[in-house]
C-alpha cells in the first residue's frame, strides 16, 4: 500500500506540474509581443552658438531648419514615417527621400549618416503665393559612413546654392520642394553648424524592401485616429 500510495502521489504531482507548465506556456503564448520603443528625436546642439543672422527669426526659416533636422534624422534611420518629418516636410519630398534610400540599398551601399542637420545659411526669403521660398547656401558633403563630426572647417568651394519652397498646411509651413540654384554665390558662406545629441547610430535597416514607403497625409491621419 505504501508503494502504491507513493507511486500514485508521484504521478499526481507530475500531472499537476505538467498542467501548471501547460498553463504557463499558454499564458506566455497569449502575451502580446511589444514593439521596441521608438527612439526619441535627438536634440540639436549648436557648439558655437545658434545662428543669429537677420533672417533667423523669419517663420519660413524656422520651418526650414525644422525640416532639415527631420530629414537628416529620417535618412539616418531609414524611417520616412517619422512624425517630425511628416510635420515639417510634404509627402512628395518624403517620397523622394525614400526613393533615394531604397536606390542606395539596392546598389549595396551603406546608409550614410548625418551628424546633424545639413549646415545652411539663408540669404533670401521671398513670398510664393500662399507660401515662401527660402534661398541660401548648403554644405555639399555632410553625410559619411560613420556620421562622425568633421574635424576641419569646410572650404569655400564646398557650398552650393539651394532653394527650399514652403507651403502652408493646417497653419504650419512645410518644405514642399527642394531646388538647386547653381548661380548663387556661396563663396562667403559660413553657416553655423549643429550636431545631434545623441549622435546617430547606423540604421538597422539594410534591406531595401524593409524601407517602408512614407504615408500620405490622409493615411497618416487615419492611422492616428482611434477606431
């Protein structure tokens, strides 16, 4: 009887243990998988002080600088649905950035990193219908494989003329087009330079098919609206 009781008790304990394990596995299997927390948008740091030119207080220039920072971060991360990008850059420009990133990865190239928003010095702000055109000089080569800060000051020949066109959307100005201006004199350009904190890290996206196409404004709104 003692042997029978011991065997039966052992069997019962094993059955309970297996049942408990099954319940644990079922609970674990039903636990929803949480997505990685989104990276915070980096702070923009101006080591030598923020730009203080006569156009810096203009709303169009402020909007342009916000778009430049967002475009740099989005390109660093291969994330063209970045909220800050949607808020400061229109869909057509976001799509161009996306196509550029896809083509680069298709060609087997590494995603280049910008250590901060591309250096830009505005020289003119003119009205353009309901929007604005912001012209100035921009640094040609800013992104590198490492994303490290440059160790030398750019030469006068490293700058090119650029025009950012801005259009109003829901009371905010967003970059709607980027136009190269070859004839703009940039020999005297000395824009203030800013860096991201924290510094950018290599994008985890290495497959062109994994770079998600940016959403249109209406798609973004639908996704943000609670069902």
